[in-house]
C-alpha cells in the first residue's frame, strides 16, 4: 500500500508524562487543520514515570497518535533513529516533548519545505531558551567549521523531507549536528525563527556538562563530513608532513656529517627517526580507516530495539 501519510511528527519523550496530554491535544488540532494524512509518533525513551500510560491515554482520543517504546533509556539520538525508521510521512517533523516548541509553528516549517528545502531547522532566537554565550560561541564555531550558515544547530524543532531522515545516521550526541551532516550530504538546508517557551512540567534531562563533549563532537563532525570518505587524505597529510620533516632533518644531519667528517647531533637524528616512524604510522592509520569505512559501508544501519504500541 502506498503511503497516504504526508506528515509524521516524531517526539522523543523521556519522563514527560505531564506534558503529553496538552502537547498531543495541540498537535492534533494543528495536524487536523492541515487536512492531510498525518501521524504523531511519540518515542518513549525508556521512561520510568507514567509516560507510556500517558501515550496510551492520548491514543484513545486520536488514532493518528502512535507510540514507540525503546527497550531502555538510550538517549535522544536513538529515539530519533527509531522514530525516523518508523516514520511513514513524506515530511518528518521533530520536536521536543516538553512543550518548549510550539506545535502551531509546524505550518511554517511545511511552507519552507514546499519552497524546495530538504531540511528546515529552527532558530530559538527569543524566550528563556535564548542562546547563552557558550552556546553562541559554540554555534559560531560550528558555522565556521562546517561552513553552513545557521544560528542554532541544536534546535530540536526541525522538518525533513523523508529521504533525509532515511539517509541520516544519528547516534551518540551527533543529533546536534544534523543540519551540518545533511548539508554535507548535499541536502538543501534552511532556517526559520521559532519561539521557545519555558518548560512547564518536569525537569531538563541534561546537566550543565552538556557542552563539554560538544567540541569533540565538532571534531568528529568535521571528520565525518569532510574526510569520512577519504580518511587517507586526513591521516596521509599528517603522515607526509611529519615523515618528510623527519626525513629532511636526518638528511641534513647526514650531509653535514659527511662534509665535516664527524657524526654528531644524536638528539636531532633520533627526532628525525621518530618523526619518520610516526609519519608512516599515520599513513597506515589512514589506510586502516579507509578499510573500516569500506566495511561500514557494506553493513546496514543499526536501529535500536523498539516496538509499536498496539491498543
Ligand atoms: N529526551 C529523551 N531521552 C533522553 C533525554 C531527553 O528522549 O535521554 C527528550 C526529552 O523528553 C525532551 C527532549 O529529549 O522531549 C529534550 O530534553 P530536555 O527538554 O530535557 O532538553 P533541553 O530542552 O533542556 O535542552
Ligand atoms: Mg526542553
């Protein structure tokens, strides 16, 4: 059967039992007004409160609401992976389950998709979630490194053309860089301003340490977007630079030794040798990475364990 679903809304929820009734009520209203087939997919990320029951409850009022339940709390990226795998819509919207994003803005995202963009990402430019200096600095770095001109890489409110979510592989904390990852695959990325309301119920799931890993992630993303298909170019360059430096240092020492007739500079000679060895190691690391990438390409993508709620 061909998909009659135009829109899938994917919402990762971890201990959000109080938010689900209002959120789904507002979503139902907005989605119905679109007059197109839609589904609302709550992905329960192994909640320990009444989130599952809340999803079952709202399903009784709107059969377009579905629930996916991850076997254990596995983080937002895995919740997205499950939601993206199950989504049947031509367009997929993601938003948080804590009422910080406004469902009423979904039509603005769809309008931008209709303009021909493959990914539309929100920019939280006001409200309590207004970007802090650390987040602004982070976004500035991301912009410089990824060369994608957007202000808010980590905004959870996004719209994707189906193909994008089926092709993206998000894991760990890489979901923060979805726009860059998509952009580097060649998709057209746009940004629209979104409101950001304060959290009504429950508490944030992330502590103050959230930015700590961000810079490593940025390195990963730079590598993934620009070198993953040619790791040898990355390692090979480093290897060549170090190896040639070592080679020329040693060459100079040998020539000097020949001219002056005495051998010296043991320390430099050693440094040269070390550099040559490290250089060769880098090149081998690059070759290994090339092999890994090939193996990885031949395997399917990993989807976390989940099941569709029935009843
Ligand atoms: N979330 C999740 N799994 C987790 C942590 C969070 O699915 O392990 C969900 C959470 O329920 C919410 C969204 O991800 O819908 C964003 O979380 P939160 O609001 O705590 O982040 P913040 O808005 O503070 O950045
Ligand atoms: Mg939140």
